[in-house]
């Protein structure tokens, strides 16, 4: 059977349709569900195998990016989320969703908040394509990807910042870093290749078991070769991009 994907929506979510399409294309049954439907018990998190918090500006980022939704999850959905995690199901946070996972404490260790996504060093919204280095990591969802891939970013608060070096070093030691910003050759360098000033160029991380993923770049906006801004100049033979394989790997995990 196709795995069921819950795409969590709230006021301000704006990447839910792209995410739904990407998972459906990968062979899953994807459904957009508003958080109020879960709170009212019209839908149950436990009925799904994959939970996605997509990109956007949840609740307008009025307090801080992802903070309101993170608090809502902790106060109203925490028991369901804990059970979901204990059953070794998959959670994905993209851009604003990564901010939610960080500020709720779900990443990196499902504890209190130990990381954040801070204001970009440039002091402005960064919206463009970036190069990403796929690190050796514990997640099964990045297997088979080339070392360097491309995705777009679109955020004002994307600077990965740990509470201290102890947290950062533990994430490194556990091989929880899945993506780093880099240049075309794979070198870890500064702005503009690192669009936000993230510590150690970190663009995405996972949980210790690799089943919870948070990333600032948008894989759902880079599914087909035609999505690349320079696709007319490229000689890509494959219609689907390496980013699409992330979605395929998540679906394959349940098949």
C-alpha cells in the first residue's frame, strides 16, 4: 500500500501544494491537513506514516519564524508527535518546517530547544538557488544522491545556530548533518554561497536515527530538470533531479 503523508497546514503555509505533488509523484498518498482538523480530532496523526511541515510563513512569523507553530505543537499535539516518533515514522521539516522542528526541540535530539534558525547575516530575505554538499550521514533518505546538488532557498531566518559547541560537536559526531552550503566545486565557503551565514555551512540535519529531517533549502521546488533556472543551457538527460530521490527514498522506506 502507498504510505500516507500528512502535510500540516496552518495560516501562512504556502508550499503545501508543491510538497503534496512531489510525494504523489514519488508514489505516496499525500493529504493537506489543517492543524485545526487534528485538534478537533477530525484527523489523526497516527493514521499517517510521514508527517511534513512544509515551507511558508506559519502565522506570519510574527514572533519569530516557526515559533508560534512550534508552541502549538508542544501544547496541543505533543503526545501524538511523541508516539509518532516512537513508532519510527518519518517527520520532515522544510524551511519554515525546519524552524518549527528546531524551536519545538524535536531536532536535533527530541529534547528542549538546543538549536535555532536565526536572521540571515545579510539582514535580508535571500531567495535564489544554491549548491549543496550531501554529507555522509545516518539518514536513509539521502542515499544514492550525488555529492553536490542544487536547490532553491527562500528565507530571512535561516542561519543555523546551535546553543553551544557541545551541541554542534555532538551533531557532527553523530553524522546528523545531511547538507552543507557550498560552491559549485563543493568547497565550503562564505556568502553568497552560504546564503545566511550558517555555522559550519549547515543547511540541513537529521535526528540520531535519521528518520526526522530538517532542511532550509526547498527540494519540493526542484523536482524536475525544468525547475532549474538554467535548464535550457544544461544537457541534463534525467527528467527528475537528485532532490526528487529524497522523496522517493522516503516512500521506499515504507514499501
